[in-house]
């Protein structure tokens, strides 16, 4: 799990990379639970997170788990960016935003997302 969920540095900022790329639905469930536990170990509003969903399998069960994790992680996360979310159904994305009451900014490239996260 640590090869997929770990800190990287960009422009002097520590960013928690959540690499869901090409994960199956079953792997997504395990990774999301690992994210929930990891994020909860940090100070409130301290984390910058980048979720990479390129090629990830997101079925209804995974979408439900994403909503749960986004909601539980909200107190700990300062900013969230996603890449590879183009194939996530719009209804799921809208549901994630509404249910979690979090701002999730979606970018086309990882570099754009990292630059945005590193901005003050």
C-alpha cells in the first residue's frame, strides 16, 4: 500500500499522493480504507492530497466508499486535487462534491494539480 499512498514533495510542499491508477474495484476498496486510516493520523486542515484515478475501476461500491472517505477525511485535508477523473461518471463526481461538502479540483495533468496544490 505504501507504494501507492505516500508523501511526495513539490515546490517545497509535502503532498500526500493517493495513487489509485489502474486499480481494480477490489484494490480500490483496500486503498480507500488505507487512505482513511492514514489521513486521520494527521493534524486538522494540514494535508494537501492528490488523487490519481487514471484507469481506476469505479463501480457503485467504490463510489460509495469514496464518498465515505471524503467525508471522514474532510477535517484533515486543506486542499484536494484529482487527475485521471475524466472517466468517472459525472453523477458520481457531483455526488462526491455534494455528499462530502468538499472542494475537489480536477486537473488534466499531475503537474498542473501539483502546482495548484503547492500554491498558497
